[in-house]
C-alpha cells in the first residue's frame, strides 16, 4: 500500500514538472528567469532550444507513467531492463542533482546570489532530494 501511495506521489510530481516544460515549450515564460542558471543576477540566462525542452517534457512524462505502472494504477508491458534498472536510475539522478555540480546547482553550489541559485536552494534541491529519497524508498519497501 505504501509503495502505491509513494509511487502516485512521484507520478504526480513528474506530471506537474512535465506540465511546466510543456508550458514553456508552447511559449509560456512564467518562472523562466528562476529555472535557468546564470553567472550573476544581471547576466542573461541561456536560450534553451525548444527541442531540448520537448525532450525533457517527454522524459518527465515517461517517468510519471513509469511510476504509475509501479503504483499498479496502470498496466502495460515494458522490458525487464527498464523495470530492473530504471527505478534505481531515476532516484539516483535526482539525488545527484540535489548534491550538485559544485558551481551552479545543488547543496554545494558556489554561485549563490542569482535568481536561479535562490530558487535552487529553496525549491529545486529539496524537491530533487525528496524525489531521490522517495524513489529509493519505493524500491526498498
């Protein structure tokens, strides 16, 4: 039962994240200044190609479906390789994202005075850590 609940929570989180990416893909700009790293507060953020945004949105949607499958709310066949490793790879990626790359993102980032860095510390790092922790719990419970 707890695995089902945790899987549904992860699925909902990934669907919401995918929704933001679809929103940005189709021209929305709310929140963009807070989600793309920059070197200083005044620096212009990177222009992310629409194709990259689409890939991220589709990936997040696929992960949401994977956790719906894990919850038992959906039933479809996937290769054993995906089922055996995917449920470990996903939380690992998000745990590593929470730790960061030591410059722009994560617990140990050096650049801390930008809009992105503030949002990263308050929202993205805790969210990534939560996803990683809950994803691991889903596997070991």
